C-alpha cells in the first residue's frame, strides 16, 4: 500500500512539474500563432503566467504579456509594442483542437506603443497636406513641426509647436498651440486656420492591432501612446465576450 501511495505521489508530482514546464510555453506558442494569423506580424514575443500551470487546462491565465519590436501600424513605424492583460480566460476546447483561440481579459488590459521622432517625420512626409520637407522633433514639453509652406501665395519657413493628444474614435492627433513664420509668431486666428489646413492624425482603431488611446506621453525623441487593445474583429479576441 505504501509503495502504491508513493507511486501515485510521484506521478502527481511529475504531472504538476511537467505541466509547469511545458503548458505555459505551449499556450504562449498557440497565442503567438493566433496573433500572427490575425495581424500578419510574425515577430511576437508571448509570455503566459499561471501557477499552478494546471490552471491553464481550465483556461485560466493569471497574466498575459505580448510584445513586438519594429512593426508597422497604419503606415507608421512603431519602435515597440507592449500588451499586458490580467485574469485572462482562453477557449481551451479551441486550443486543444488547434483552432482559432478566443481570449477574454477579465481584469485590466493595456497596450503601449513607442514611436520615435524619426518615424513620425517619415510618416508626416507621406501626407499630402503637409510640406514634403517637414521635420518633427519631440521633447518633454511637446512637439515641433518645421518646414516650408505656402502662405498667402509666398513660400515661408514655418514652425508649428503643440502636442499629440487622444482624439475621438481611438485616434492620436497633433494639436498646435503656436505657429511662427520666419521666426515671427502668428496671431491666434491664423493658428486656427493652419490647424485646419495642416494636420497630423493617426487612427489606431484600424490596422494589425487596434486600440483606443487614453494617454500620450512626450519624451525626448519619442512618443509613448498608452491605451486599451481592441481585437474583437479577429479570430483571436482580447477583451470581447468569452467563448469556451
């Protein structure tokens, strides 16, 4: 009897240890495959945390972390993307069948994008409404756009200062607050006119990994956009209704 109990105990320990070693990696691999299929991006790094790992058999994930570097969203080069979600439920039956995964974040879910000033400049130069030589500089106090524009029929050097802010419908928009032409500041009514004529706006609810925008942080040489993921349109769903 004692030998039988020891055998059962050893088997249980082996199952628990084996699950802790292999189940998170397997689930992470399947989630990475789902993200690749949904977004067309192959450079996903997925980490799944659950203890004990046998919870994964019931579809319970304590924490999900997803990241990717140097990807393109809506024509904008993104230096890094980081997604984190807590208290995640996965569709185990689909997982075991090798089919599309459903994922529901019962806790918080956040998405963080880092974009450099160089990437913003390259993106802005592709916009027809902006000067082809426009340059974007980013600092802690805000953003400056500089380039040659035509004002009242004459080409001039213009500098537009302002900040990127969350806009309606999950977009990020540049909001100017000061315009200088050949070093001379323009009156507020002309700033309002230029605000309508020249704009930099990026809709992040479309593209490989849609998101809503809650905050834009300005740092030397880069922007950090923080929001929530919106993946309801994919086979891989984060934050949508749970499907077992």
